[in-house]
């Protein structure tokens, strides 16, 4: 069986956030849901999250710079450029039932 508990080397050698972003870019919103933490899914509901995926802004380039552990959360720090501004996006990930999951604490237009 495949292992999905390493957010840096996730599927095909890519990281979980980059894999999740590829689903977003392809419009595969239903396939994004399983990679969202149960905490986030319970907080917002799947229906709300699916609607959110369709309007969020998550198509910018991501270059992994570092990974930090803060308690049970793995913070993945990505260098990106948005509207000509270089910035760092911190994407929180947790391990849940031996699989990586993205934490969505708020549903802002720009999720991270």
C-alpha cells in the first residue's frame, strides 16, 4: 500500500500542497476534499469547502523552502510570487490516520 504520511515526499515525489494545488488547477475539487483535515471538514462542512475551492486563489507557483514542526502541526514554508510580490506562504499540515492532511483554519480568498 502507498504511504501518504510524508508531506514533503508525497505522491510521485511532490509535496502534499503542490499535489493538492494540481487538483485545484485541474478543477478536481471533489478530489481535494480527502486531503483536508477532519478538523477543517467538521468546522466548515464539505459543502462549504467545495464552494470555497471554486472561488479561492491558489494558482501561484510554490517552491518549498523549509519545513517546521509546531506541536502536531507541520508548517510547510513556500516561496511564491503573487502579483509581482515575493512572499512566503505557510501551509499547515497534520498527520491524521497515517495520512497528511491540510489544515484550513479560515476560508479567506487566499487560503494561506
